[in-house]
C-alpha cells in the first residue's frame, strides 16, 4: 500500500452540509455533541495550520445555514451552496476544489451514507487522496 503524508501544503478540508435543520434528526452534530465538537476541532486546526477550508451547504433556503458555532471555527472558510448530493458533482464546488490545487481532501460532515459517501467516491475517481475524519461524520439513526 502506498504511503501518503498529509501536510498543510497538500491538503484541504471539506465540511459537508452541517446545517441547522439537520440538528434534530442527526444525532451528535449539535455543537455540544461529539460530532459537532469534532467538526469544530478539525476546522480550528486547519485554520491554525493555514489549510484551506471549504464548507458546502445543501439547499440552504430550505435546510438552513451551516451551524454558527461551526462557522466560527473557520471564519475564512469558503462557503458554497450545492444542489447535488456529491460535492464532486456540483460544478461550483468541483471547480473550487480544483482551483485549490490540493491533492488531499479531508472530509467531515453529514450524511455519511449519502453526501459524504458520494463525495468521497467522486473525489477518489478524480484521483484525489481522500481522508474521512470518522469522528466528524454522522447520519440519521
């Protein structure tokens, strides 16, 4: 198995759809719950290290914005709206990630079995190294 070193120079962080309307139905993503805390820690660390952070929002008009406590952890993050389950299928997000020029993408967010999984599959198919922050992903019960 090939080895790969994740560095601030070759990585970016992608936070997928940690939005207000999901809090009641997805255990753990509230800011004071384990997944919510892990997302914040990941974003804070990335920010401290100068790793670019991208935040996707699925239909924010209906699902609300990204949780404010999560946004506060990465104030300079790029926020992009998407209309596809996969961030890789969304033209704006895909172009944004390409422009970052980072080989590795560290992924966190929701839902693990839909948007996270589809994004991981698409990014891997495009040759990216993908790391899923397991403690920073969640799904409905």
